[in-house]
């Protein structure tokens, strides 16, 4: 009897245990399939290059380099709940179907974060007469309380009244304005005044350029609207982009920045890697120069704490590096989580040569000196100006630039004819000048063997004359003394 009772109790206990395990597994499965449990952070539809001039500045690549899990997709829209944030960029007249509109509404109503950005969409959809207008895809924004229109050439965005401390202006980059944009639509129509906040305005006329709808009915969802380059930036400037993405993701993304991003020969560049919401362990950092040579940093091990930054200086922290080649320098930082990259450039350079050797910036009077101007910008001419120690320009030469690999080169040779400090200028136009100084000295050391022999001979002759003169004076004194 006792044995049977034990068997029954064991059976019941096993059934209860299996039931609990089954319920736990079911709960975990439900959590992993929910929107918040998705490992995909950003889904991207549309263009992602900052501009056509620098197509390598791609937003999707930038996010990947910042440790963000992002996937680029093609229309039609589908499975939006795979991502925490959905970006829809520059759709022009590729109008959304009713099914796609419903997907967007449901996604936002269920807590999804949506970013709508327009480029020159409305210039093409609403052309001036007599061309007929068409429907712009971004009219979908009216479902979320605001409307785009127009095509504005550029200007400065500043915080709207009361928004200067909003995370979009403060985290991770502290911004007071933003000007790295061009030719984007504006947002003159605020349809849901109760829920749509204006975050950024144009200084020119205060028209909204960045808006945000955080309607409580969205269950934590958000919709942000702005222009294409107002969002992505231009020329490698990701500051506004990092801020918007960090705000919409709900976590601060790490970023790498270089300052300045263009220098003259051998000037210092500061490289800053900032951790976001989680610390970073840096494995190595390196810079690759335009010739393909790589230089690693001198630090063995680096940990960057959450919301702090690490700073490198190119003049001291990368052994053997010299920024004396015109072109682009690539910065790569590898962490345990991701690899991040940036770049800086030496767009213009001026070097002086004595013969085929680089000048030490001291030359002899009437010695030939060659100035070589280089640029990675393929402009037509370089103007050389030689200015004497009195400040007078004594030579001006306009020389065509010749393509040499990935840069353009021009040169000019001159023989400075006055002792003192000369100024040599290479003018590339558009207020881009490189200035060098050159000290000219009197040539006291003859350069030929014959000249050296002549100098020795003249010195001996002078010495012999001096000895004879002294001897002659001594003999004369002795003769006069004996005559007394």
C-alpha cells in the first residue's frame, strides 16, 4: 500500500515539474518572438549615402561600425516588428500601398519607432507648372500628424523653443545648431498639434525641420520626421544622426570622431572613441596612410567605461606615423564588440627641394630651390609666389596641375637672390594656401675643389704677407735701435 502511494506521488510530482518546464519554455519563446526581444535594431528602406560626392559615407555602414545590428531591405514593407527602429528614406513618388500604410500604423501603435526622411522628394512630386504633380510617397507622414513640402537649399537648424536640452540635441553629441545638410523638404504642416513636438527649426523663418510624435496611444512608439541630410548629415559629420538614432533606440551608441578632419603636413589630429551605454574593450587602433602603410597605437590594453571617451593624438600615440603625404588617412579601431572606422585627410601640401633632396629650409644665396605643390582635389592650377625678406613679391607663377596617381602635382623652381627669410606660397584657389619659410644665407663655403684651393691659397698669401710685415717691422726697429 505504501509503495503504491509513493508511486502515485512521484507520478504527480513529475507531471507538475513537466508542466512548469513547459510553461517556462513557452514563456521564453513568447518573449524571444516579441518586438522588444528582437536582436535586429534597425531596418532601413531607401538611400543611405550621405551624398553622391562621398558615397563611402554610408549610414548603414556607420551604424554597423558603431555596433548597431542593422539590415537594409527593399520595398514592399514587410515584417517591420523584426526591428526596434524602422527608417524610411527618400521614396519620391514610390507611393505606399494600403497594405504598407496599415503595416506602418500597426507597427507604431504597437510601440515601434519610425523615422521618415525626405530628400528632394517634393521637388520631383510637386514640380512647378506646367509639369503635372504626382503623389509623394512621404505623404504617408500625414497618418502620423505632420506633412512635408518644398525643397530648401540649406541653412542652419537650431532647437525649437524649449527643446535645447532634448536628447536629440544633447546625446551623445552636445549640439547647439546643425548646418551639414542641403536640399531637403521642410515640415510646414503640423496636423496633430496636441502630440507632434517641433524639435528643430530653420533659423531663416522658424519653419519646422525636425518633428517628433510621441502620442501616448502609440504604447511607447514614436515617429520622427526630418530631411534626408538633416538626418544623415554630410561630409562625414554624423553628430545629428548619432543623436537621433540613440534617442530612437533608447541607448547611446558609441561613436568615433576625428578633429580636425583636414590638416596640413604634420599637424596633429585627435581621434576620439566614446563608449555608449555599455563599456568598450579596445583591442587595437591603427592608422593607414595614403601609401598603404599601417601604424598601430602605443597602448597595450584599453577599457573605455560607459559614457566616457578615449583620446588618441596622431603626433604622439602612433609610433612611426608622419602625416606628410597628401591624401586620405584611414583610422580603424577594433573592440571586442565591433570595428569602427573614420578618416581624415591632408588635402593640400607644399614641399621645398634643393636638387632632388628635401630642403632643410636653409639654402644658399642664388641656389635653385624647387617648390612642389600637391593636392587630392583635382583643381586646374596652382599659383606659386616667392616673397623676399623685405616683403616684396619677386616671382609669381601660375602652373597647371598634372595628375599623378590619386593626387595632382605642380612645381616651380627659383633662385632666391637676397639674404634673409623668404616666404614661399602655393595658392590652390578658393582661399586654400600653404605657406613655407626659407632662410637664405651667404655662401661662404665654396662648392668646387678649385674654389677651395683658391681660398686656401689666398689665406696662405695673407698669412705670408702678415709674417713678412711683422718681420720687416722687427728688423727696422732693431736697426734703428743700434744706430742710437
